[in-house]
């Protein structure tokens, strides 16, 4: 029996050693998978952060060039101060072209940083289609002209409508 005990002890010892190595190899494989997944996750996170930083850098680059865009905007949409008197004359011509009677045209300036905000106030009289065409003409101009206020009053006895307008025109210095 002594020989059989040794054989049983040897087989049990080999079994315990093989179980120990099995546990170690499973632990190593699990750790390797976890670290590989962790590495992939970190790589994906870094790539996403890189994309976000690239977008932010592009936006920052546009802000660095904002002066160029603003100058282009001023050239395209804001009226030069020298052209304002011509605008007032064209406004009176527009009244005549649409058959409107002009009561008065007045304006006031407000200096704002790189441009001048000009309020133009006037009164007109005409029919609804004439006033509608006039408004359409003002809104379709290239320059930035904003109609701030319109007050229309219809005469009860005729088809004539009186209107008081306030425009904002932005001028470049």
C-alpha cells in the first residue's frame, strides 16, 4: 500500500499543480483581455478627444480670422458713409417711382464702434399695393436696411393709407 499511496499522492500533487497552473493561465488571459480592452478604450477615447480638439482648433482659427470676415461683411452689406446722401436721394426717387406722396424724411446718427447706426424716419401716403411694393423694394436691397417700425393708418373715406416708417441703416466709417 505504501507504493499505491505514493502513486495517489503523486497524481494528486500533479493534479493540484496542474489546477494551480490552470488558474494562473486563466488569470493571465483575463488580465490580458482586460488590458487589451482597456487599451482599445483608451485609444478610442483619445481619438474622440483628438477629433473634438481638431473641431475646436478649426473654430478658433475662424475666430482668429474674424477681422477678415467682418471686413468682407462691411464691404458687402454695410453702406459707406459717403453713399448715405445718395441713399436718401434714391429713397425719394423710390417714393416717386411707386407713386407715393412723401411727407418728410429725417435721420439721426448713433456712433457704434466700427460703424454708424442711422435712424431714418419718414411718412408716406399711397394705396396699399404702392406701399407693399415700396416695402418689398426696401427689403430686397443688398445693403443692410432694417425696417424697425411701420405704422399705417387708413383713411375711412378714401383708399389712401398714411404710413410712418422708421428704418435703420448701418454705415461704415
